[in-house]
């Protein structure tokens, strides 16, 4: 009965459930522990390729990045109580890898610090909350759709073609056989589909409610199907696929065992020059700032509201979280990071329903950073790229499906134009700008104007039809 339900606890603008201890919130699970474990690897399809590329090309210190991102994961998991991802800043990574010569670690760090300072100020002054309230939902959905489809397109390339992350190029068509062939990628894809389905069944099967009453009202065949789906959804499919990929690394190159060196590298402060700040800000921070505002803050908060309506995630907290992470880690050469809607979608897709999933991920990174350090890059260099593509494909599709709530043709029109411009122009900021202009034009078209420029009144109407749909001629 409704009277017996546990009352909700008021929330604050920054954190939720302030009167509840963090360990009570994290340990109160609605899904099995195996689902949280599987969800923890949901965003590795984007994390591993970018980190590996920056390590090979720009000589990023992998050990330092693993240690700092592990602390980010654990902290955000405890604070937000949702699978809030920690992902690389993609525009900074793209600028670093595509430049000739590639950006150095001080230049990458300077770009991360500059971007973080802007996001921290936007959050601290309340401007980010203003943007969140007034940016139209169809425009946000367009950014999410374009980002999701971009992930999906990249994932298909990972699966279909050999990749050279050091050069940032796709190579020849991947062979069917082999330890990184199409057969392994296809089997991984089929295994994930069989276990997780479309992603919605898992939440409904483990949701609290009158499960016994539901099962009593079902036929015997329906109960068997429900039982089978419950067993399949309890399998940590994404985690199993990822662990298989790690095993394949050592099979592909057994010399990895000899090259492993235990222990983390020494953490040192990055030494900057004025040229580093100038190059980092102009070539990397400027294109990253609008993407971080849209995808790392606004889109993340919108998506978290869709996936976790009972949990409040403040744009102020998310924006300042991105700022604090990089204002600390980038001074030591850690990779610039942000929160990403794609990572949140991927972790949710594979079972992450609380902050515990990213806490697990953070603990795993911490162990790897302390035990293997930079040697872990040697392992990642042999990881099957086809399996990474499969994980990234599910994350991209889950993010793109967030746009399915557009209820009118006008909303869908704005969303699709925004997504199309973002994809073809390779710029979420450009698509966002076009979406805003289009949305305003459509709203102005429907407005009723009471006066024109100057002193004459025009009383022009936005429509020549009355409420009954009858034609109404304008008065002379």
C-alpha cells in the first residue's frame, strides 16, 4: 500500500540524500552485484582507445592517468550515486593526435586546465544552471543523437577494419579468423545481445514491486520465459567479454609477461611554458569548451534525469566536478577528463544502476595503476579492437535512443537538423548553434505580433485560421 512506502528524503542542489550516509546509499542496490560489475566496463570502448593513442603518440603517463582517474571514479560514484562516467576530453585528444607535431603533455594539460577553469566558473556562478534551464530539449536531444551515432559509426569501423591508433587511421579490412578477427567480434556481439537484449528488460526484471503477484497472473510458458530472462540478465556479459579480451592479449603476445614491470611511475609536476598555455588553449581548449558544456554537463544531466528520475543530479555539481578533477590532475600530467553522456549510457546499458559500478571501475584502475603502472599500456596494445568496437557500439546506440521521446514533428525536425549538422560538420557546437537558431525561428513563426517596427500597428497573425480551422481574411 502507498502508506507503507518509504518516504523520499529531500535533496539539495549539489548532492542528494544529505542525511543518508554514503555507504548506505551505495550499498542499497536495486540490481544484482553482477550487473553493477558488468556496468563498470560499459564506457571502456571510448576510454581505452583514446588513452592508448595518447600514450603512444603524446607519451602520456599511463600510470598517472590510471591513478587519478581511479580517484575520480570512486569520488563521483560516492557523491552522485549513479554510474557517472569519467571519460577523456575528446576534442583535446583529437587535437593532440591530429596535430603535426602532436601536442606535448604540457600542452594537453594546459588545455585541460583551461577548459576546467571555464566549467568551474560557469558552475560556481550559476550560469550553467541558466543554460540548462533555457536550452531547448530538442537541441539537447540532437547533440545526444549525433554523439551516439558518431560512437556507433566509430564502433563499426573498429569492428570492420584494423586500426592504427598511433597514426589515427583505419587500415585493411579485418580478417574473419584470428584472435582479433571478425569471428571473435561477432561472437561477442551475439553474446551481449542474448544476455542483455535491448537493455530495458534488465531494469524491469529486477525492479521492486509485486513480483510474486505478477508471476501468479502469468501462464506457465510466460513464467519460464521470465525466469530465463532473469538468469540471462544476471550474467555480467560486458565484464566477461572484457576479461576474455584481456586473456587474448597474453595469447596474442606471450612476451608481455617478460616486459611487465611492477609498480607505478613517479608522479611529478608538469613544467609549463607560456607557449604551452597558448598552444593548448587555442588549438585544444577552444574546441573542447562548447563540447564539454553540451555533452559533459547538460546532456549528462538530461540523460541522468531520463534514466534515474528519482535521483537529482545538479548541473552545478557536474560542472564543478569536471572543473575540480582537471584543476587537480592536469598539473601532474593526468589525462584531461570529463563526464560524458555516452559513458553514462554505456554503463547503464550493461547494468550499472548506482554509483557502485564506477566505484568498482575506480578500484580496478587503482590496482592496475599501483601494480602494473605504465606496463599496462603494453597489455592494452594487444587488446582486440573488435571487442572494443562491440562495447562502444552498445554505448552509442543507448545514447542515441535517448532521443526517442520527441513527441511532435516540430521537435523531431529540430533534433534531426541539429544532429545532421553535428555529424557532417564534425562539431557539436555548430550543430547546437544551428539547432538554437532553427528552434527560435519556428517559435517566432508561431508568435502573434501586435506591433511592427516604427509607429504603425500591423496586427499580423501567425496563422490565417481560427481555432475551428476556418479561413479568416485579414482586415484591410
